[in-house]
C-alpha cells in the first residue's frame, strides 16, 4: 500500500490514524494482481472499520479522529482500498495460471 505525502495540516492524531489504517488494510485487503484496487476481504462498511479503529484507540487510551476526518484520510491516503458491494468468488487469471 503506497502512502500519499502528508499535508502539513495533518497532526499527530491524524498520522497515528493513517498508520493504523495502513496496518489494518495490509492485513484485511485482498491483493488483486491485475488491478490497482484493494478490496477489503470482509464486507465491512466504512463505519464498521471506523468503529474498530475507535475501539483500538480507546483500549490504548489514545485520542482518535472523528468519523468525518477518518473518511477524509481514507479517501486521500487509501483511495485504492474499496468495499465491494458484492463479494465475487473465484480466481483471477494470474492466479489460475
């Protein structure tokens, strides 16, 4: 997962959120060798992913970003991570050969 260069206005809490997303998406995204898109393997909503983030931060007693900011960071830093409407079962042409 490639990170976009951070805007100077992103504070330490935002950078911590981006690091959390990076680790989370590295663990939970399927890798599609034929496309740049990274679908989340579980059919979570953005709000469910945010809730996991928030719960992790509360367990660590660390401040967290609000949902709007979380969505904005996702769109800017991880615009290739997608939540599919339908889960497609099968094997891509690269894996099949």
